């Protein structure tokens, strides 16, 4: 694994764990701690070459679907005080899922390319 993907992987492991820790005061903290925790575990699996392509690819699909499902009807930004708190929370959650989906897609593509080069 080249240096870029090692850096990318460790960066997102730390960011996902940090995101999980920040969920303690969320209205539904357990759900989001699990979501970010699973993203961190999949990323760790990628770093140690312990997961197959289908795992991050499936996580990416679920992340994109979660983004679409969770996106608020009326997006009012991310800053508290600039709109309805429910819309802001939904927007934050939706974009968190989008970030997870994109990272998982990058990881799955990297695994697929790496596996094809080995053959």
C-alpha cells in the first residue's frame, strides 16, 4: 500500500473515531457512535489488508442511501441558531453519511485495483 493510502486511511480512522466521540450529546448518540465506529473499523481493516472489496463497497452504498434518506426536506446549514435545530441535525447527519460513503467508495476502489494488479 502506498504512502498516500496509508495516510488517507489513518486520517479517516482518527476522524471517524473523533466523530464517534463527539456524538455523546446527540439526540440519538448510540446510532451515530455505531455508524462512525463501524466506518473506523472498516478503514482499519483496509489498512491491515483484512477486508474484501464487498465490505467497503456495501458500506458506501448504505452510506449514500442513508444520505438520501436522512437529508432534511429543508436544508438550513450546519450552524446552530441559523434555523430549526431538527433540520440542522438531520443535515449534519446526512453529510456525515455522505463523507462515510465517499471514503468507503475510495477504499473499495483501491482494494479492487490492488487485487487486479496482484493477478
